[in-house]
C-alpha cells in the first residue's frame, strides 16, 4: 500500500486539529470568550460582505440587461414587435398542438 498525497494531507489536518484542541484547552475562560467574540465578529463581517456583494451583483446584471436592451433597440428599432410576434405565434402553435394531442 502506497502513501498518497491524500493520506499525508489527512495526517497533517488531524495533527493541526489536535494541536488546536490542545491550545484551546489551555486557554483561560477570558481568552476563550475573547476568541469566540473575535470569530463572531469576523463571521458577521463576512456575512455582511457577502450580502452586499450579492446585492451589487444583482444591480450590475439589471444594469447590464437594461443597457443590452437599449443597444438592441438602437440597432434594431422594431425588435420588440418582431419578438412579440414570434412569441405570440409560438404560443398559438403550441396551444394548437395541445388541442390536437388531447383529442
């Protein structure tokens, strides 16, 4: 049996976890509370950053969609009419197919 990189990584990860548990057990109650508060603050900041990033991405894609629609209308002024006709004719044919298949 050979030792793969996965085995070495698992051993190192286990050793790091054991060392962390040892260090945590040697901390005073005050130091433990300070560490917990510090971790909570970091996670709250990360959560806030992720939420603001999601909101900014949503706004970015809405702006991009609006700009693309504007460019499309600029170069093809009657594109809305053509798309509406296309989708209306698509709905009529699909509803006609449904009535034929249901009979």
